[in-house]
């Protein structure tokens, strides 16, 4: 089975389950028109994030990597009244597009969009007393995934969930000799998780119109 078939199946799933609307399509188009890379999650993956937020009864979400706010819209829509997404975007031009998409989605008051490198924004969030978050979605620059995970682990409530995207890297996650810093970062992430008794985690491989990759899902264990 090849990538074309994976994309066809994603298209079938999206069409059959109604995983899209004019607002979401406009968000994707706005990103393309602005020259952004088309690296947002697929509609089935976005629905998975929605289901996780709703199943947990999450009220506070932290997102690393806003891009054009496609996943941000899914996360924001899944929250109950009074919920909030804090979304971190390093690129000011991307953030401007994202703001327009969030306005169109009616989520400007739900999403707190912070602009700047996440490693500089995180200390400011901590100083403000942000969190604890119910769910964290890590989908930003892959080299810093372990750093984002480590910070999130200290700012997620017991029983909260951390989801990291793009960890399988077209299967290169298993390559111990890889010199790719993005691959090495995902291997480091797994080593961190394995050594930390506070989390229970798994990584699920995925295929679809975004190719071959996968998510890591880690729940922060409730003290016993």
C-alpha cells in the first residue's frame, strides 16, 4: 500500500464523517495563500484531538505551534464554555494569519495566542502562573520537542495528557545511528519518558495524506 492510497483513505474518512467546514477550509487556504508549509494535522488527526479534549473534559489546553490555527480551531471548538487554549507561535507573520482565522472561527476570545520562540515564552507563562493545563499538544519545531515535553510535564495536572506529533519521522525513529537532529530529538523524548515514573505513554504510528509518522501520547499519572 502506498502514500496515494493512504491519502485516498483519509479523503474518504474526512468526507464520510464530515471532518471539515467552510471555516476550516478557509483557514487552510489562508495559510497556503500566505506561503506557509502545509504541515498542519490532517482532518482525521484533528478530530482525534477534539475527541481527546472532550473525553477528558479539558478546560485548559496548551499548544506548541499555531501555524495558521487549523488545529487550534479544532481544539478551541472542543472546549466547554469558559475554556481556553494558549497557543505558541514563533513566527509573527504566521501568527497574523492565525489571528484572522481565529476571528473568522469566533474563537478570538478563546485562544490566547503568544508570539515568539516558545523557549522564551514559557518562562513568562510560568511567571504568570499559567496552568496547570489539562492537555498539551506539541507540534512545533521538532528539535525542541524534548524541551517542550519537559516543561509541559511540570505544568500539566495529574491525569492530564501530553500529545506530541511527528515523532516517528517516516520510520527513522528506530534508527539509532541517525544524525538528523529531529530524529535524535524524538529518540531523546522516548528515553526521557521511559526514565520518568510520572508518566504512562505510548507511541502510535500513523499513515495518511501527511505520509508515515506518528503521535506520542503520555498521561501524567495521578499520585497513589
